C-alpha cells in the first residue's frame, strides 16, 4: 500500500494542474455549517473546526525566552479573527541536551517555558488574551532540532549537533551529529512532561507534540534516523510513548494531547535510486512505512494522544511539509483520510472514550475547500497556517460570508519562513501588519492630504488602500487597463494560481474602495509628471515597478530573443519552437522552464552563470520547482558563460569540472550569506565549448527599476513629498513591496 500511495502522490505534486482545477475564493458552500460547528477534544470544547497551525513565535520572545507583547498580540489577533484552536510554534524542551538550540551567550531565538517563573508569566498573559475571544490555545513542544539544527554549535560551543544515531547534519552534511545516550533522552522526556505541566498551570488548553518533519522527536521515532541496536530507544516507538505517558502522569487524564506526525518521510518515493548514491541520503533508506506509522499512532492513542495532524516529508524534501505556491491546495487531505479511516475501521477510541480526531493540513485556505473536507468526513478539523498570517480574520470573514474579502496567501514563504531563517520574525508578504500587531493600528490622519499613487501593482494598491483608510484623498493611476502590475504577468502559469487569486483580490479591493468613493482610479492612464504637478498634490508615490533589460550578449537583438516579460505577455513566441534556452536561473527563469516543460511540452535548457539555481528563493519553493524540473528532463548548465546567441543555438562555455555543484541538489539547502561553511569545496574550472539548441532564447536576467518618473519628479520638486516604493525603489519580492508601501502610507 505504502509505495503505490506515495508514488502516485509524488507524480501528482508535479503535474496536478493537468488534472485538477485550482481553487478560488468562492462561497458556493456558504453557510459553512461544518466549519463552524463545535468539537470537543478530551474535555476541551472548541467553538469551530479551524486550527491555526504553528506559524509564529520564532524571534518573538525576549532573549531569555519570555513571550513578548509582540508575540502575545500576534496570537490574540487570530483569536479576535474567530479561530477555534490556536497552536504556538516550537517550544524546545531539550536545552542542555541539544546544543543547536543555543546561540551566543547561552541565548536562544525560541520562546521558552522552562527557564524561570517570569517566562511562565508571559504564557499566562497569552492564555488570558486568547481566551478573551473564546478561542483555545495549545502549546507546541519539541524535543529539539537534532540533525536539522544549526551546526554552528560546533564552532561556537565546541559541541557536535546531536541525533538519534550518528547522522549527517542537514545544513552541512560533512558535520556528523552525535548519538544521544538513553540517559539524555530520558532527560528530554522528563523536561517535556514538566513543560506540559507548566503550560497547564499557566492556563493553556493542551499540549501539541512536534513529531514530524525530521526534527529530533522524529529522529528518535523513525527508522530512517534511529538505527540504534541496543537500549530502550532502539525501539523507534518508545520515545514518543514515554513522552505521552509522562505528560499524562503529570497533567492528568483530561489535558488534551495533540501529536503532529508525517505518515511518511516520502524520501524513497522522492529520490528513488538517489537514496543509494547521495552520501547524505544513504543512511536514511529504511524509513518508517505508512503501515508502521499507523501502528505507532494506535499505540500513541492508547498511551493518551487525543488528536493528530498528518502530512508528509521532512527537511530533506522540504517542499512536502512546507507546500509552496506551486503545490496543489488540499495536498494532504487524502493523507488525513487514510488516518481517519484507519481509526474508524479499527474502532479506535481515545482514553476519554472519543473518536480519535484527525486534522487535515496542506494549503486549505479556501473556505469552500475546507468545508468540503469536513462534509466529506475526510477529517475532523482543518489547519490553516499561512492563510491566517495573510488574513487574521479569515475565519470571521468566512463565518459572515465575506469570502471575496479574504486576503489570499500567495505561498511565497518569503516573509513567514525565510524571514525568520535569516534573523527576522514571522511576517507576511500580503498582510504588512502581521508580526506588528503590537504597533498602534493605522490611526486616522489629523491632516488630510491629496495623494497621487502612480502604479497599481501590489505596492501601489497597498499604499492607496492604507492612505484612504486613514482619511487621505487618493488618486490611483495605472497605465494598463487592469490592476495588478507585473503580478498579472507572473501569474500566467497554471501552478501560479495563488498569485492569480491575489491579483483578483487586489482588483476587487480597488473596485470596492472606488465604489465607496474612497479613492479615484484612472486605468489606462499613462500619467505624466506635468499633469501630476498641475494638480498640486501634497504627496506623490511612484509604484511604477520594474522592467527586464536582458544582457549585453552578441545576438541579443535577434528576432527569436525575448525577455521573460515579453514571452509571458505573448506566449505565441513559443508556438513553432521545440527547444528553448533560458538565460538566467533565478526564480523567473526556473518558473518559466517549469511552465514550458509541463504545460507546453518544450525541450528547455537553463543557462546560469552562478553555482545555484533560484538562489534567493525559500528552500521549500526552490526545492519543489527544481525537483520537478529535473524529472521533466530540463538540462541545466550552472557556472557557465554565454558567449553568443545564433539562429537556432546558443554558444556557451560550460564548466564541466567535477567540483561544479549539482544544480538539482534539493536535499541540502543554500546557506545564508552570513553563514560560512568552512568545509565547502572550492569550485574549479574545466571549460568546454557547447552549442545549446534553441529555437527561442529567453532572457530571465537583467531587471531594472522603472523609476524615471520618480527621479524626474524629485529633481523638479513637483510636490512637497515625493516617494518611490516597491520595485520602483529596488527590485525585489512582493513582501518588500507591500511592506514599504504600508509603512510609508502609515507615515503620511
């Protein structure tokens, strides 16, 4: 059963759009009677079936681990938004055992509940705040990071990272992770039970054990990582069972226990024969099967677990536990259904005499989709993580039937995950207030100003909406006939449906503000600075975006050469092409290669001068695209130099030295620029001239800010206040554009 299920899903996650329609923000099933029905877990009654997934709290506590006002208000905002059950992010219980949890001076970026009573006071404040709005909150406890922790502990503390067995570190596989002793593991069990008891006394409503994604708890409870031959924990189930029993012993029979688990790591189905060839994967071939997972879950229920949420994957195929924009919505509903049917068919009941509750996860941020999952009895609750960062009032808007007003998640991972990996705290690309709930709400202006916003992409719309909300008089100019800017072009591919839904949201938002008389909109208006100056605006914001320039290469002006923007605006350029060369292996180049391969059946070659593809993308988004580009047979030359473009081919100098990194390495991340890998091998050169077939050549490199109007206006002082935001200031992601626009509009 296991292999066929996983192989089918592996195939589906790459070409799902050829079989299924992407969801939209519709309200066909309203009123959502299933979504907003109560459920009781153990003795805890939850008002609806919506669970906020563990998306928050990294870098939101103080340096000693106490929840700050930022963290508390972040969660309370979701309670205000009518979420039934909130779960926190990771709270480690293995300080002193797992050295990767510490940074310099014995500090940590994680919140803590173990260190002192002052830490517990922060959790009490959080519980009070959430309960004020009728929501419940579970604390997510983790045994630690183990092999997926920061290996800098080796340099900074002279301590090896740890794991269940001697395993390679995820970030730097050349660094080994030391096998934990049984004594150390028992200490983690004891610490976890104490943390659960402290959470119970602090007023939290349950505990949520983090047993998936290849963190330390899973390393101990999955045969891929736990290859111990002797001792109590050579039984891969023992650690989880000991932990649940210890929590029950300390917290009693009525305290809910939720367990996060993957039905399979899906490493074998992901990588196939690479499991025998790649050094950092070889040890993990004997992963826990679906049947073994279900048996383990049965024993966890008997030990005291009340509910599970179930998914797939781990860090080494990170797009699975963190499904990105290009993955299908509802991707793990079938996985949840497997667990739910298993419990029903075997008559499994919890110690409280209830059916085992199963939570569906995986891009369920569309009310009709979430409701359908519950009505079809595929799960008992639905978990939303990033959708509740995109719109903290998702649940309330769905409850009221205002579905088209929900701000949709675009699945970019840029602000929620990548941001905290690089030292920030969780935020959101499409909701600039996320992570800043502790800052005063947008206050009305004390002096109304007349403001022109030029450009109606995400930056322009966010600026215009925020300004109008504060009481300013806003004129919004857009040279094209539609709202959306370059996102309209970027969302052409079928797997970019979430970006397309966001563009639709922006269009509806502008239309609503226009109908309410809050802004004036001028579409198809290529406004000039002379016109703006004549209207005597108090402030002008230029959100005019960017444009592709291509590169200065011989043959760049040939008729079969186009920029990626030109190509997406006119897909007919590919009609008579069988082979396409894409110069530039960043996000736009690789996403175009995906579309050309899977939607149009083209033979594609990517030419990249750097060592890695999609270097600036979040690991999950990058991994999903690259994995399926390789499966589609897309040829890639990294570390290459393009010499010239000719009719029918591109001349390049390819570096064929064996030190050139594998461009399709998705089992190991790209380290942040401020982290040095002392074991990294230097890339050497062995150049070879290659002629790459290409009926069409696309430049996916060379982007510049479209800021001529801004510079001219600033130089001529055509208004008292002149600003540029988004790509017009510096080319970047949606996250940067909306954040700049929002912060600026709040200050005017």
